[in-house]
C-alpha cells in the first residue's frame, strides 16, 4: 500500500469570535467559537490542573482565559463577544481577564436559562 500523505492543517485567521463562559459553582468552562459556531479553542479549570473546590474560584477562571489568550493571539483574534451562563463566581473575573489580555469586548450577553414556570412541584408532605 502506498503511503498517503496527510494534508497540513490550516491555521484560521479569524477577526471576531464568541467566548462562551459557562460558570457553575463547581467549575468554569470557556469555549471560543467562530460566529458560525465552529469550536476553535476550549478550556476548563479541571483541564488546567485544579481539583475540588479550587475549580470554582475566580482565580481559576482568570487563569483559563490567560491560557486561552496565548492561542487566541496566534489566530489573529481582535474582537470578542462574550456569552455568560450560570451563577458561578468565575463570570466577572473571566470577562476582566479577557479585557486585560488586550481583546476588544463588543457584546456581553447573559444566556443563563430561566424557567418560565418550571417543573411540577413535589406533592404535599403528609406527616
């Protein structure tokens, strides 16, 4: 069989991206996508090496962003739209870290899902 040479992966040059920040009480996950939704980069506190309660801290969230910012600079990213989701403490610090890394934040959106009427409550307790 002939050796098939793989084509070299092309580095994209992207100007504007969306940073999806999902911040829970236990962890913070950040995904950087194109405007179409194609995932370019992602990172989380667990991937950075934090364990347990340290994953949900604001410091861990800012460390994720600084780690992703190195790769974002290589891709030529200048403008960032930020989608914030969840009630965690990593929300604000991740936005501040994106600004500190030198990116221009164009839109800040809160996309936390809110129940319109929620699930049916449990039946009345009888003692």
